[in-house]
């Protein structure tokens, strides 16, 4: 997830020195150490998303599988915390 927030067209996180994180990275001690020692910070977009003033998906393509469900920008369900309910795309 961290790689997806840092290595995308409009990152929400900056400062990730290595990546993407893979199992093979554990076999490359120098790469793994740099990844773990990265000094992360939120970008302006990351701060806006955290403040619920902007939407990460408006700026970045989403296409991944999560628990057997294909997530894309066009089929992205949202959580409405005020009404405590899922909102259809």
C-alpha cells in the first residue's frame, strides 16, 4: 500500500527511497535497509486527503484486486461516515 501512495502520478507520501517492496528485497540487504530507513512525509495531496478536503482517486488511477474484488476508479465504493453506510460508485 505504501508503494502505491508514494509511486504514482500524484503521490500522497514522499521520501520513500526504495521500492517497490517485494519478497526479493529481503535478499538485498542494502535496498531493504534504505527502504526501512526512508524518512516519509505527507505531500500537499496527502495532507488534503487526510483532512478529507481532496480525494486520492481523483488524481491517481486505481486498478488492483482486493480480496477477490477488482477495484478501479469507475467501480470504487466509498464509506459515508456520517450515515455509516457504503456509497455506490
